[in-house]
């Protein structure tokens, strides 16, 4: 009886997981199928398969969206922002964790938690006005500063949980050997943070590649736009070109899918190690 009860429970769990998988995969199906259709085929049915593989949508989407330039913008902004987040979050988390006796650093830790809870939409208008007055609109440094600043609370909070598991005795031994605080961090502590820094880096690469709100506000000139912003312009107020829009979306998904396939082992390892150490 107990085996039957567990088998029924497992069956319902499998059914639920299958339904969830279908829900998540349906948008990908629509995106890929529509990218290969002609506008006439899309008007007839969204769900039907294309009669042939119409690659003209991809060529036209690349031309109209200035794909290569937008791709370069996305690569540069994503890489530089992610490196900044990994380095600054590690330093911030270390300084807060190793100075818990200081009231000021405890306040910094609380401020990080508050920063996680505040959505970007709340500060969107003040940020726009501030960046406009500082001349940071339509610049790489403006969007990179904004992305790093809004990501540091979450990233630092992740790293803090990992640093707490590192024995302070290792740092004491390094200081006895003559290391200063910078040498202790970069030569002793930072290498031990590889599992969590890898996780933070991978998560933020995936997030920043698809980031829309901040890029839409800061990067208004066409030459500065990233891939998600260029895709948005296929969906206008009076006209919507689904075929070109989804073709552009398929092209922008390829790099991040390839990146995730190579990086998923590091991501899983970082999450697992962090859970065990915490």
C-alpha cells in the first residue's frame, strides 16, 4: 500500500513537472516557428508549422536591427558590467563580513538587504534625471555604472554567505607571514571564492544580456542600443512585425544558450558548494 501511495504521488509530480515544462517551452516554440514563417502564414495561424524554412526573415532582421553593432554593444556592456559586479561584490562582502563589530559596517549590510527589495522602477525617473545632468546618457560608462550599482546588493549578499564559512585563521596566518589586507584578500580569500563568484558571474551574464529597462532609459541613440532594445522597435504603436521580431529574438538567444551550456557545470557547482558551506 505504501509503495502504491508513493508511486501515485510520483506520478502526479511527474505530470505537474511535464505541464510546467510545456508552459515554459510554448513561448520558445512560438518564437522559433514564427521566425521561419512568412507574414501571410503567421496571419493564418500562430501555432501551425511553417510550410518552408524562410531564412529571409533573419537576413532582414539583421539588416534592420543593425545586428552586428547591437551585438557588439551587448557583448561589451555585459562583459565589463559582470566583471565589475564580481570584483566589487567580493570586496564589499569581505569588508562587511570581517567588520561586524563595527556599527557602520552592520548598517552597510542592512542597506544591502534594503537595496535588494527596492525595484528599479521606483528609482527610474530620478536616475534618468541624474544621468542627464551628469552627461551619462547614451554612454557606455553610464549604463555600466547603473548595471553594477543596481546589481551589487544582490551579488554582495550572495558572496557574504560564502565568506562567513571561510576560517579567519587563514587570514591571520597570512598576516603573520607579512601580508597586508589587500594581499590577504586577493591571494588568500578571493581564490577561495571561485564557486560563488562563478555563480554570481554566470547569473548576471544571463540577466544583463536580456536586460531591457535600464538600457531603454540610458541608451537612446541607435548606435548605442543593445539587442533587446533593437528587438523592441519591431513592435511599434501602429505596426507589429512578428516575423522579424522573433527572428531577431532567435539570433540573440544563440550566444546566451551556448554560454549557458558551457557554464552550467560551474553554476551548479557554485550553488551546491554554497549550500553545503552555508
